[in-house]
C-alpha cells in the first residue's frame, strides 16, 4: 500500500458533501480520487485538498461503460482501498410537491438510475477489483439519507425508494464482500446545508426541514464527512452492514 491511508475514490466528489469528504480524507492522509460527472467541480475540490497525490476522474455513474473505464484508469494508477459513493440526490425539485399520484415516470427512472443503479455500478466495479486484488481494511461507504427510513421529509417517493434500497444493497454486499476483507456501510444524513440544498430550497422550506431536527438546524457537510472518515479508518473494521445516522434526531433507530 502507498504511504498514508491509501487511495480513496469519492464518487460525486465535486459535490457539497462529496467535497467535504474529499477534504477530510485528504487531511487524514488518504490519496483522494475526486470522481465526478462535472470536471470543473472536481477540479475546484481538488484545488482545496491538503497534501499531494490527489487526482480527478470524470465519469457518469448512469453509464456503465463510463464507470468501467474510470475504474480501470484508477486501478492502473494504483489500487484504491476506499470507495465512497456520494453522487446522488433528488431529481425532483423539493418545491414541486410531486407525490405518488403525480410523479412523472421519467423522474422515477432518472432518480433510480442515479441513486441506485449508479451506486450499484460503482460498487460492482470496485468489488471486482478488490476481490481480484484484496487490500487490508477495504471499505465501501454509500451516502444514504434519512428519507430512506422515514416519510414526510419533503422529498419525493423515487428519492425515498432509492435511498431505502441502498440499505438492502449495502447489507447484502457486506455479507458477500466480507471474505474479500471489505466492509460496506451506509452513512445516512438528515438535512445538510450544502450549496445545492440552498439553491433548491426556499427559506420557508429550509426552516420547516430544520425544525424536524432536535437541534433545529441543518447539518454541516463536515459533520457528515467526519463520520465517513471514521468508517473509512482501520478502527472501523468491526462496523459492517451498518447505517450511521447523522440526522440530528429526525429518525432514531
Ligand atoms: N444535502 C443533503 O441535505 C443530503 C441529505 C441526505 C442525503 N444526501 C445525499 O448525500 C449525497 C451527496 O449529496 P450533496 O448534497 O453533496 O449533492 P450535490 O448535488 O452537491 O453533489 C452531488 C455530486 O454528484 C455529481 N453527479 C451528479 N450526477 C452524476 C453522475 N451521473 N455521475 C457522476 N457524478 C454525478 C454532481 O456533479 C455533484 O458534484 C447524495 O447521495 C445525497 O442524496 C444529501
């Protein structure tokens, strides 16, 4: 393994939460691959990372060929120990109030393609690499959401369904990948004050959502990235198939 904590691929690394995860992992001596659909966002995040040995990778998780090619390029540069998938999000604007009766089929398909099939595609590519060449303390960390466990947070049914499905996917993958030394976990945030979240919500919506937490506020991206860094660490070898809820008490399980 390379010096430090090894390589960590962060899919959606150009995003609000993904960017914070990249910065925290870099601070903790991982060599980070900032992997995103949006090259400019990935480069912006890359420029903020402490230390050296970080790279970017452009990929579209909804395109199997793009994912396969990206993972192959990454593996050639040096095998990664950690995979974080933070590339999802609602495809229906929170203010649109789409419900089960009104959600367009296309919105359902796009949401599942990004949040669930896209995550599966990355998980599968990584699983193939790490079962072929296992590394100590291998990790897969999926970004879930409180919306995968509770109703009424304001998001649409496709988003909730995709995030609930991630929980089952993580548990089954944890079971199947344990022999290869990989743990698979979900970090499930409640509302997080990312730039995208601010762009997609009005002040009134944000206040209503923040009031659902016991703290009466949104989480910071760093509160989420800290828990991802813990799961990525060697100290978390005994944590697998788990969901870490970072939600200010919106959902207590
Ligand atoms: N922000 C919140 O309040 C919140 C709450 C709970 C869960 N989450 C989850 O956390 C994760 C990150 O959310 P965020 O708020 O940082 O979102 P974000 O929109 O800021 O970041 C998502 C990133 O994914 C990238 N991306 C989008 N489509 C892609 C594709 N097809 N292929 C590759 N990359 C693609 C985007 O370019 C972007 O950089 C998501 O899974 C989201 O569902 C967010």
